[in-house]
C-alpha cells in the first residue's frame, strides 16, 4: 500500500531555533500534500495545503512566515517551524494525496512528528 | 464552517462485544465521509469511506452508512477484537477530487479487553 514517511518522529529544540520536518511519499507520486497540527485531546487541524511546484495555501490563522512549506518534488514536502517557541510545541502530521485518479480522494498519512520546544 | 463531532473516549469494551462509535457532521455542501484509524506509533490509515448519501463503507468487519437525513456516519463492528484497540477518527472533505484537506473529529480511543 501507499506509504508516507515523516521524519523526524520526535524533536526537541531550544526556543528561537528552527526545525525542519520532512514528509515523503515512498511508493507513489503525490500532487498534493497536507500539513496538520494536533494538540492533546484535540482533532487534527489543517494548517496548509501544498502543491508540487507552487506556493502553499495556508488556513486562516496560520502564520505562513512561521511555518514555511516547500514542496519541491512529487514525493517530498517540508515544513520548517521558524524561530520556534514553546507554544509551537505540538504534534505535526503530514498527508499525501495520490496522483492516481482512482485514489485521488484518499490521503495517506505519515506517523507524525512530536515537536517539543524548550 | 464544516465540523465533525464524534463521541469522546476512551471507550472500553470486552472482546467480541458490539461496537458503535457515533459521528455526526456539519457541512455546507455534499461531503465525502471517512473513518481513519491510528494504531499506536503509526500514522492514520484509511479504514473506510463513503462519497454519497446511503453509501455504505466497509472494511475489516467495520462498516458505516452515510445518512444525509441525520448527517451521521456512525462506525459499527459486530464483534471486536483486542487488535482493534486504536484511536478512530471520523472526517470529511468537500473536494470530490480530494483537493481539500480533511476536517477531523477529535478522535475516539477504543480499548478492547480480552
């Protein structure tokens, strides 16, 4: 089946530093990747939609200068949390939508990255 | 805006019990509906989906029917197993081609005891 790899799975950083999270579709091409954020005991909240070769579309309330998204190829999207602060500590999850028409409405998810900012 | 409401957990059942996890939604258009499952340490996996009213999605003994009149998509399984212990998320999106991100419920943690 379709596999999405997310790296790292857990990262601890100091306040003020930047952290990059990678999301890769391992065995399929993804025209679109999505980034979600999950707070404890809360639902996943969509942060942004990333299309290969174009700028990401951010949801209302998400700071695009804070959360930089790059989707350089059909198999890789990155999320960089810039100048991280403790309030950015959260669980970040990516998903990828397959390019194949029959599976177009299905998103495949990575295992998530837990970010802890000290 | 669009939203999904599902019963809060944890839900604890004995093996072979009947399972129902309620899910209702609010949407401006005609959404596709999904159930995702997350096992410990793994990413969310699509369990089943339905794209129009009265469709029934089914997989691994689980099933859910898209009820437009009650805006619901309740998840059911006739006889649960310990291996079904996981967190279950109900979700919707409006993009028929999957262009939109998903709107999720808060998730229901299911614990099955032997």
